[in-house]
């Protein structure tokens, strides 16, 4: 099994569990989180990966998913981008600038 296939199966299983818990626990979860899972995927599967994320959000009634990516094409497909490289933290630990951009 390739790295991309492993990534796809892991992401699908994780989201299937999240959907199951949402539908059967009686609890409402508003947000999902994921970290750089798209690395081993080819460009076509990266687009499918985002489509799968959006469908899970719809099916589960989630409000948002925060995900980390270093793939510009995926970042461009996000509804909002938080660019950590453009943030500056002053000596007191407070952010004094940040960039948030709307996207697809």
C-alpha cells in the first residue's frame, strides 16, 4: 500500500468515527482538526481529499475544520487561511498582526 493510500484510508476512518460519534453520542461537535495529512497525495487526490472533508462537514453538521497544509493549492481551496508566517508576536506574547484571507 502506498503512502497516499494509507493517508486516504486513515483520513476516511478518522472521519467515519467522528461521524459515528456525532450521530450516536448525543453530543454536538462543531469543529474538526487535522494536521498535514495531504503530503503523500498526488494533485488529483488532494482535490478529492478537500471534497471529502467538505462532505464530512456537511454530513456531520460541523461548522468548520481547521487543517494544516503546506500545499498552496489546498490552502487556496480553504474558506479562510490563517498564515502563521505573517504573524508577529511581541515580547509580551501577544500577537500584534495577523493575516486572514478568504478563499474558495
